[in-house]
């Protein structure tokens, strides 16, 4: 019987929908839009990316370094994009104090890496001097400097508040790593108006001189320095005419959180905050002939950190030598400690655990022994740890590892010594593999390691890059990963951090610091040194002032 033939019918499978990545290369420092020339500006590249479906990338021509001065308004990013510069010291985007630099739209997934953003300014009552984020944003190896949120505007019966987030305003999901947030300011409130018989109330200063994290937003900061940022000052109360008698307008309260203010969900690991300041209270208005001056505004809380009813967890973080005139110089609010923090003065803050190093204003001062804010290696500025600093070897290596922090902010070896250091910088460390500390990893370093391979009692100069006294394969692997890297090379962009919550043991060990409630409204002259100052007569608690 003949074999029956089976007819094979081909099956056609539809191709899955794919979005192609578009790569742009910016080749000019200008900020013009001209579709007929051969130049591609950063603004043109982002505009094209916004209309190109799917995630895109923007890089810069190899020889292109210097400053892009924005000639137009802020640059809006509405689609997913990665912008990678050559390094924060090499490429700057400057808004000329005329606009914000970037605004990230809801739904956009954006990475900005290896750039400096400076001189951002926004209009009255607006948030986010350099950056406003409503999407998902990662900042890696970025410096944000000299930017300011909007002031409250014209005098009014009830002056408007200043804008929040002098450097960055976040209403989405923001991750900041290996970066420096320096010299930014939230907005000043609007003055109370002047009248014949009634002085208006001064507006409140804005919160979050460096970063403001809004209600419902998520913020993660890793390996980052925040220094010399300033919450907004409260505005002055309005005067009454000299021909009338009454009480002058009340001064506005100063803003809180010179470094970071949080109203959402925030996590900080291996972060350094120093020389940040809360806002001054405004002066009370003149009460007319025989009248009474209005009450001055209260000084803001949390020169370094401020939590405003959000969820705020921190670990391996250093907050010290912040505003010496604030009622709570280094932290204010309720925190969840992940352990191993150094908070020099804990007035008006709670949540610290046994592994944290803390003191209150009435305790003997806790001197963090901090150096200056400067380039101590790496592409962004950091704060050095002086010999004998209590932050040295006081961190938790497991916590750093959980957030993939194998290097410090500079890209230097994260654990050098008995344990990791607290804060963004690892003292006495260097670029992994740089045995002779000449700021480049090359054959000379490999030769030093090879000569001492398997040696015990070894030092960094002999190839022991993890400080365990032995030159072995782990040290060779460190050198190989950084071969040909220089001290100004941007650190690699790591994967997103793991989510880590406080363990039950940590939560059970939580202790509360006392809250001081006496009035203090005047700011002393800022002290330009990096050592904590004992504060007498702090102002009312954060809750009482808001």
C-alpha cells in the first residue's frame, strides 16, 4: 500500500514589535537650532530623541569639551534617553541664571551621566532650579551647582512661599549616585505688603536647598556629597505707616532641609552632608507710631537633612558641621536608621540606633574631623576625612555591598582597612590598582603587584588594594577592572540599587533624641570651618514652626 504523503503547511509567526535605539553624537557647544547646518547641538539631539520612539542615547564628540551655554529656555525631555558626557570637569551645561536646565516628563526613563549642570534659575514660586523630574531619572557622576528655585514674588497680604529644590525637585523616581550637589538654594518667600494700618505676613522660605523630594516621590542617594546648599529664607513682614499704631506684619519662617528635604520616600547610603544651612526667619514689620514690631519668623530646621512626615531611611551616612545657627544643624524629623551613621548633632531628630555615632547639643561635641570640599581625586568634589575622624572604618560593608557600592564617590576602592568608612569618601584609598598613586592604572602598577604576588604583610604600594595585608587574585582583579583608567575617568554606571529596609533588629534598637523647643530667630555669621558648633537656645520644634 503506497505511503500517504503529508502536506506540510508553513506557519508564519508575526515578528515581535521592536523599538530601535537611536544614537546621537553632539558635535558643538552652541545652543542654536538650525536644521540646515551640519552641526548637532544638545538641544537638537534631545528634540529629535523626543520624537523618536523608544530609548535613545546621546554622546559627545571625542574632542568636545567646555561649556554649553543655554541660549533659549529649559530643555524638555519627554521620551526615554541616556545622555553621557566625558566627565563632570570636562563638560558643563550652563543656564546663565535665565532658566532651568532640564525638565523630565512623566513616563520618561532618563539617565544623565558625567556632566556638570550649573546656574539654573526658575521663575516665581517654581521648584527645581537646575532639574525638575516627574519621570524616572538617574544622575551618575554629575555635579549640580549654583542653582536656585524661584522666590515668592511680589509683596502680598500673605506673602507666597519660595520654591523648593534649589538644585533638584523630584516628583517621580530619582536615583543620585557618585555625584556632587553644591552651592544651591531654595527660594526666598515674598515680603508682606505695607499698608497704613496693616502689615502683611512674610512668605515662608522654600525647602530643600540641594534636593527636595515631594509627596509620593521616591529618592535614592548613594555615594554623593551635598555641601553648601541653603534652604530659602523667610521674607519680612510688612510695615504699618508711621501715622498709625498697631502691630507690624509677621516675618516668614525659614525653609528646612538645607541639603535634602523629604516629604515622600527617601533612602541615603554612604552620603556626606556638610556646610548646608536652613533658612533664616524674616524680620517682623514696623508697628507704626508707638506700635509693636511684628513677630520675626522662625529659623528653619535640619541644616543637613529634614524629613517632613515622609519615610526617610539612611545608613553609612555622615551629616556634620552643617548650619551652626540652626536649632537642628544636622538632621530634623523622624528617620529609620539602617545603622552606622555619623550625625554630629541630633536635636529635633529621632530614629537612631546603637551603631550610629550621634550627639545632642548639650552633649560633648562630636567632631567628625572633616577636611575641605574640593577635588580629592575623581571627577566630582568630595569632603576629605582627616586623621582620627570617627567616620573612618565605622561603616557597614554589607550595607554598601547591598547597594553595589564597591567604590566610593570618586571611583576609589570602597573598603580599605578594617571596614568601609561612613560617608561618600573612603579615606586613604585610591583608584583600585593604582599602586604608585600616580592617578593612572598602567603597566607599572601591574609590575608592582606581580613582584609581590602572594606576599603577606603587604601595603597598597605593593599591590594590596583591599587592605587585608595579602596580595592575591582579588587585587589583580581590581587592577584589571581599572586598567588604563585615570583619576578623572567617570566611574562606571552601576545597576539600580537593591531595595533594603531596616531589619527588625535595627527597628527594635531605635532610640529617640530629645527635641528642643526654645525660641531662636537670629542667624549668627556663618562659621567657615568644618567642625560642629554647640548650639544654645534652639528654636521651637519643626512641627511648631510649620
